[in-house]
C-alpha cells in the first residue's frame, strides 16, 4: 500500500469514528456523565467534516498558568471580549493547572493522575453550573488526549472515578472540548460589527498553535474558504472578518520553538528557532505589522526570543506578537494597558498601535494614574469599572 493509500485509509477510519458517540454509549451504560453543550451555541466544521458545537455563554473559563504568569493581558482580553459582547461567563477561583507541562516536558506522571486533574476541573465546572472553555492550547490538546484514554480504557476510568469520589465530584466529560479561539472564531462577525479602528492597512502573519491542531487533530476547526481547508481556520478567519490583511509565509507549519522540553533544557535552541525559522521568515517574506497566534507558549516564545536575539545577535527581528483575543480587543477599543496589558510584551508594539490609530502615550498616562492610586492606598486594585 502506498503512502497516499495509507493516508486515505486512515482518513476514512477517522471519519467513521466519533468519540462523542462512544461517550454517549458510556453514559447510557452508567459509566460516565456527559455535560451537554449549553445553548446558545454555533455549529462549525471540524477537520474531519463533522459538526462541532461552540457554546457562546455560560462558560467556565479554564485559565492558563502561562497566560496568568507571563501574559496576563491575554486572559483579560478574552474576558473583556465576552463582557463587551454581552455573554455571561464565570471566572473560577478554584481551578487547577492542567499539569500539561509536567506531562509533555518530563513524562513523569501517570494516566490516572493526569486524567484526574482534567476531570476534577470538569467536575468543578459542572458544580459551578458553567461549561468549560479552555484558554490554553496545551490544556486543550492534553484534555483531548485524556478524553481518548478515559473513553477507551476502563481501567483508567475506574481509577479516576475513585479519585473523583474522594473529591466529591461525579465522573464528568464535556460533550465538546472547546478552545477559546474556537469561541472567538464563532463570534467573529459580532467582533467585526463592534470595531473602533480600521484595520485595512494592518498586515498580519498567523502562527497556528501546534497543540491546538496537531494533537487529536480531527476536531480542530477547518473551513474550505480558509486556505482551501488545508489549514485550521481559527485566527485567520477572524482576522479576515475584521478587515486585517493576512500574509502567508513558508514556515507557517513549524513550531514556534517552545517545544516544552526545548524551552527547559535547550533554551538557546528555542530562541534560535523562534527567530530564524519563524520571525525572520515572516519579516523577509511578508514584513507584517504584527504576528498573531492563539496559545500561551507561542506568544511568549515568539515575543520574548526577539528581545534576546535582537539585542545580542542583531538578527532581523522586530515584529510584535500577541493573541488574536488581544488584537481583536484592541480593534474594539480595549485599553492597551489596562486590558491588553501590552507592557508585559518585550518586542516594540508601539508602531503597531500608532498605525492602528491608538494613542499609546495618553493610554500609558491613564494606566500610570491608576497605578498611582493603588500605590497611595486609594484602591486595592483595578476593577472592570476602571477599564
């Protein structure tokens, strides 16, 4: 059998299978509880051609440890978009990390422990009365792998059920595992209808996050109108909808350089890959005003690596990097510092703001005024009313 024939056979097998059907069968047999996607939801097309439901509100925001620690404006931009569009959500205080870094970087855990973390978060979402929306691409991919293990291995299921019993949770699995960029994709027309700035002069390059569309790849969102259905539609479809120019480049498929293990044990390799295989190729082939991506490690790596290599090795870098949530929020009028928190980014983003028509100097003065109030003890922190 040729390689093409094998690939076709594998594709046909994937299309014939649907883990959601297996989940429902397990539920009918009393093995697990399936958390239904709440209404309202939008239906989108998956890579395998099947339909995926994307809930619009009633969402339990499963935050990213890397976003909260390194790019806090990433998470706040997602929340800001939901608030501006009028969608109800819940920001849980008792969510745990997915521990995906431990799993992918060191492989030191075990199936039951990894699945226990995932299903404990799902159980907490059910208890809180909301549906989980995953901010981090790694958590998203990891939880889909956990779903495969729990559905296909009764031994794992039984071990996790015992763990959940001790924690006071039911054994619960969402009907769909949904990444936040699938939500921004689903509401892209609403975002476009609420723009404050014209993006027609802004050139972007997209880095599709590996952990979004390369792990259990069949239920990532694809669209025949976006690159002929040959690449994931998330991010790109949103940028096109809000009027930005999306330019292609030759290494779009490559990892950002983060690679989990690389960032821990071969940091110079990560930085070199990020700048030479990604940013420099974008600069040479498309010369974008900004690079847009949709995962924690990708934003961090592509942004922070430029500062190191640009200063020390004088590479051809200098492209600001942010998530599509931050970019969309900026375009809708979100404050660049109070909401999008661009001061946490290292690559110079001010030329982009100027090209968009955003006065970053006035915005910085407004932000400093808020900080001064906190330092004087006049308030404890900024609230949504302040932004």
